[in-house]
């Protein structure tokens, strides 16, 4: 994938394409979100406590995705991502 150009379905109007490194970085962000929620659940924290962070360590640029990446999904905030992760991890 070294020279591949990826076309994103939505995102920043000025950057709808990216590199394999961009895709990997976003995957790492989602992994960090899942791990943060897993740690919160294991510690017995409520969803409200889990989502009360400004940014995931190492991913400050995703702290306000709506501002940085206007998209068709205005609810794409860190709280939304963490809530979705919580729902996924606690689904029965």
C-alpha cells in the first residue's frame, strides 16, 4: 500500500483522499477509543464518566472532529465515538 491513495467517503472537504498512513492513524484512533472504554468499564466507571475527556492521548487532532472534519455526520465527536464503543462492548 506504499503508494496507494485512499478515497474517503466523507470528511474534510479539502482532504477526501489520503495515504495508507492516514488510514492507519485513524485505525489507531479507533483502537485507542475502544481501549479507553474497555479500561473504564473494567474500572466500573459509568458511561458519563468514560466520555468526560477532552481528547485521547496522542490524538488531540480528533478532539473536535466536527470542527476539523465537517461531514455528513455532525454527531462525530469524541463523546459520540466513545458512546458507540461502549454500546459495542456492552451489547448482549
